[in-house]
C-alpha cells in the first residue's frame, strides 16, 4: 500500500505502542444531526428575516420549502444506510444547506 501513515505497525508520533488507524465509519446519525442543526439555524433565520421585513412572504415560503426538501432528503439518506449518510451524499446535502444559508 506504500504509505506508512496507515500501517498498523507504525508507532504513534509520541513513541510507544503501534496505533490502529482511526475509525473509517461515522457515528450513527452524526451527519444527520449536523444537517438538521444547520437547517434549524436556517429556519430560525428565515423566521427572523421575515418578521423584520428583510424577505417577502413569498421568499420565506420558497426558502422553507427548500429547507423541508433538504431535511426530507437527509432523513431518507440516513435511513437507507443504518444511520450513516455516505460522504458524497453528505457533502451534497451540506452544499444545499450552505446555498440556502447564503440566500439569507
């Protein structure tokens, strides 16, 4: 494999016993929790901007619709793989969340 960085017989940088590489899986529901947290922040910002008149009712409706669509997709992706969203899908969902947040 060429790289000593991932070999289990490579001692840690502080000396001592060999260390296994870190986990290659994600904490169950960890990615979903991150997405839902960011969507909650976006939803609160939509409500705030709407109440302050920064965005129109139509804009708020459109953004909430986008937020719900992302939320449904994240929940479905999470359920398909036993509580883990694959990295490619996670990055795509987070890009959608960032796009939503950039509209605010």
